[in-house]
C-alpha cells in the first residue's frame, strides 16, 4: 500500500504516517535499519495525535482509543464509547486533554488518564 500524509512528533524527531491503513513511525534519530516501526494499528491519520515524543493516541477499529508507545507497546484506554460522536473526524490534543471530534460534538479525555 502507499503512504500518504504524516504527523511530526512534538520535537520533530519522529514522523507518524499511514502505510496502507496501518500506522507506522519513522524515527530520525535511529539507524536506518531500525528506524521504521510498524505499529500494527489500523487508524486514519486524522484520528491520531502525538501526546509526547514517545506516546501517540489513536481512534482505531470500533471506537477504541488506543495508547501507542514508540517502543511498540499499545493498550486500549477505557472510555465511555456510548458518549463518543457517531462519526469521528479528528483527534486533537493540548497539555491537558485529548479531544475526539465528530459530527455530533466533541468528547474530551484527560491526558492524565492516558499517559
């Protein structure tokens, strides 16, 4: 599959992109042979956000909010899925929250619950 779109990490040492429908990270500070990490999570790039240099959050599958570390570790964050917008169009973050944006509103999750 092709690659399209990309998100730089907060310090620009890594880049997150879709390869096919799976998320992939390229680490500019690593050797070429170990720089690419196939995260193995299917998610739209618009539904992902960097929370730190080593943590990404993504809305994957059936409205599962997934915390992904650039080590490859990942886990599902427990949120009230019934409260989520019907069609999720974007995820944004700031220093305190992750905002899940959709056609019926915005759902906020405190970052302290994620990191």
